[in-house]
């Protein structure tokens, strides 16, 4: 069988698996977030943490919950790294320095999982498990909670209550992420992924580092986190040993973002509303996959930075899945991709991570973009726009615009300053246009909470550690607060009845409008920067 | 706000116990089962390869890793300095195997993503076969048999790409009669 045929069949298997799973799983998630019942485990957790699970919160309290929880998460993870030498299983890797510890703490709490450190020589097993694995779970659950709060904004009317953040957080972890991650961690061990508390294994007289990989690997993909337990991430045979594990990991990356569109459709009471979002996500995702695959198949050095067992199709598929979601795990080194292939991965992030986006973040980002698209449509016909029975007035559109513009703002300011700083030249691993792409990719990855890298760039200077950390934080929390504000004002409204003047949001017209808005916003914002980086490189 | 921070700390600590201690321990516990233990501890693993010096061995792909860590070169395809490195590798390999440079396959001159890629292409394995046979006092046919035996096919016939596992092949070579 030719490589292309096998690659196409693999995509077919992946899509069939997602098609089979997204309905029951999406409906299950809808029940998780709307059920009035608490499980026994959850009740114990609420009692221990003195949280009243039956009280509901205003949007501002919900937002304070997200911010407060994330803040203590950053502090806890920072302290854990700074005192690593006191912890067991540290293998004398020492305390992590302040710049790196700050960057890493922000990175994992914001679901970015950008890594300025080399895990094998910097992180011991205790920080990996008690610090990083935990944030892999909870940062994902925070994203889903915010998405669900926004959906409630559309569903509810004339209320100032959006749900309870602590309940949404705990349910996301206990009922969704934990059971699925546990099952797939075992599946991954069966595929050959390691799960060892030793520091390393002997391979023909050389020591190769090991770690308790499988438990983190499963949630790393499922929660669209992406931080490798080992430096080479999912290209490392201990994280991703073969074609089976590779397919499982790609499936895990996509399963929640895809299924959440079903959850959305179910919760708003009209499943088509979810499918139209999924169709837009799927169309852009498929188009970008074709671009990356074709570009990599025609590269000058197609196997540089790729593993033989994955070759071109499985590397392109993984790259598209990881950058179309906000995962950032890699099974090949994107820095060695062609101008167009690497540019495709970059563009996936610049779309704002909604094709299909990260867990929760993808859904709320595309809903915000739907608000923008309806606003644009409303301008064209001179009507106050509506979406899902809610009027989109000044407050709603402002919140949506703030949410959309946060990422490009911090990205371009950060990358712009980095490009003119004298020290940056020495941090690059490649000359010319590709060097600029390395800078752009770094800030795109941080600002979109993706976490993948053109990894040749050395980001251990104070400037990079600090500025990328700030980009990750602002790229995460500004949109979250704006989205919750949007949810609050939507929930306060009464539903407006559907009239002959209402633009239906289940058909191809709306889908084209939404896809157009996504592409247009990205194009208008980033074409000049892209022209100097990947486009220039592709045309050379 | 302060109340939410305090609640956040309590929830974080409880979830840390659940997802940072109990969960990995549960996975670790299951990984002790007889069928899974060897995978989990990477016992005699052939998942990774580190190049062995000496003409009697099959060579791996070039590696940019600094052991015990892993990693790739991250060199872009328009990097002229790296073109020189690749050209040197090609010349060295052509000389070592006594073939024209055009016969040296791509995977032989490019660094893998992990720096620990256990596989090489069948073409690169066959290119090395005459030398390895000579140095080990084996027939070329026997060495080619070993290559076939240690070729990993696509999983389920369609996932990933085939490749020859160098670590397994070299170990088999050592034991071969």
C-alpha cells in the first residue's frame, strides 16, 4: 500500500471513530453539566473544600473563581519547582530557576504547556506528577467550565446566575477527564508507552531518561495540554512508540473539542446549531491538513525532524491536530517543516484556536466568533443582530471584540519587541525569514495557549521567559473574563422570538459567514507578519 | 475575590491529591500487571536506538539529542549551514558503504525528531548490509534475512510507516550464528 493511501485510510479511521463517539460522549457531557445530582466523591470534595455546590454565581463571581483558582495554581506550581531539591524523585536535577519556574507555572496553568525547559534534565518525577499533571487536568476543566457558562448564557433568560464554577470544575475533572484519561493511560501502556519511576534505562550502554509517562500522556492529549514528559514530546518513542499509540493520541486530542459541539447543540435544544459549528471547524481543519500534508510531501528534506515510524502523512496529521486544537504536543519538529507546512501550523493557531480548538476554549472561541459574524451580518442589513434568540447589543459585541482582539494584540506587541531586541538574533536557530518565523511562532503559541514551538529558538533569557509568560496569561484570562461578561449579559436578556427577519444559524449561509469571519480576521491581522516569515520562506 | 482565592486553594489541594497522586499511582499499579510491566519499565527496550560505533553494526539515523535528553536539530530546510552538514554526512556514508552519493537515502542524512529514532528505512538497511555482513563474517543473504525479520510494518497495515528497527537488528546480529 502506498504511503498516501495508508495516510488517507488512517484519516478515514480517525474520522469514523470521532463520528461514532461524539454523539454519546457529547450528550454525556451535556448531562454532566446540567445534572442536579452530585456523586458521592463530589460531595466529599465539596465538604472538604467547604464549597456550597447548590449555590449559583453571577458572571463576576464565576470569573473571580477562575482567576482565583488559576492564581493559586500558578503560585503552587512556582513554589513546587523552586524547592524541587527537597522533593523525592528529583534525581539531583536541582531547584528550577525563577524565570523558568515562572514561565512554566503560567504555561501549565493557562493550558499552554509551552516548555522552556528540557524535562529530562530539569524536572523530577514529583513536580511532573504533583504539579504538572494536576494542571493538565484542572486547566482543561477550567476551559470546559467557561465554555459551559457561555452556553448557559444563551440558554437561560432573565437571570444573573451562570452556574457554580467549583461544581463545573470538579465535575469536569471527576466525571469526564479522570475516567477517560485513566482508561487511555492503560491503553497507552499496552501500546508500549512507559510508566516508570526510574530516572533512566540502559540502552546498549547508554542511559536514556524515562519517567512516569503514560498517566500524563493520556491527559496531555485529552486535555489539549501538550507538554511533553520528555523533551521530544510525542516524537519520543517512550511517549508515542508506534502507529497505534499515534492514532490514539490524535484521537484523544480531538475527541473533547469535537464532542463539545454536540454538547452545545444538546444544551441549546437544537442539535443543528452544534453541527453547523462542527462543519466550519471541520472544513478549515481539513483544508489546513491538505496544505500541511502536501507541503511536507514536497519538502527539500522531508524526513528532517520526523520519525521513520510516522513518516510524512502521520506527522502532518498530528501537526494539524495539535495546532488546530490548542494542544501543542508534537510528533515531529515543526521548526524543520517547509515554509508552507510550518506556516500552516502557525496559521492554525492564528485562527484563534477554534478549528476545533482546545477543550472548552475552542467552543467558546468559535461562539464568540459567531457573535462577531452575526454582528457583521447585522451591519450589512441594518438590523440589530441576534444569535440563538439573544440580541447582540453594544455590551455583547464589545465583550466579543475584546475577547477576539486580546490574542493578536499581545502576540504582535510581544513578537514586535522581540524582533528588534539586540539579543534575539543570538537566540535563533535559523537565519533569514525562517528566523522571523521562529519568533512569530513562539508568540503565536504563547498568546493562543498552544504550546508547540519552532523549538530551535532558545527561550531561556529573562526577556523570553517573562514576555512569553505574560502573553500566555493575557491570552488566556482576558478572553475568559470577556467571555464570562458576555455570558452574563446574555443570560440577563429575555429570549427574542424567531421572526421572518431572523437570520437562520443552522444553514450553509451562516456557516460560510462564520468561516469567512474566522479567515478574514486572521488574514487582516496577520498577513503582513506572515508575508515576512513563512510566506517569504515558501516563495524562496 | 479573596474568598474565591481561598476556596481555590482548598479545591486545588484536594484535586492535587486526586489527579497528581492517586491517579498516577492507580495507572502505575495497573502497569505492574504481567502483560504490561515490561512495557512500563522499558525492559530490554527496542523502542529507542543509540548509535553504536564500529563497522560491525548497523548505524542509526543522525541524532541531535544530548543524552539522557531527547530532541531534534530544528534546522529549517533553507538553512545553508545545515546543507553543508547534510552534504558531509552523505559523503561520509557513501564512502563508508562504498556507494555513489546518490544512493544514500534521505533518512540516513537527516536527524530524527527524537534523536532516538529506532528505525531506518529498508533502503538504508540494505545499503549497510554488505559492510555488516563482511565485518561479522556472515553472508549477505543471512544479513538480509535478519533485516526482513526486524522490519516493523505499518500497524494494522495502515497506521504510520514501515521501518527497520536498528536496536533489535543489532542485538540479533550479535546473537546470530
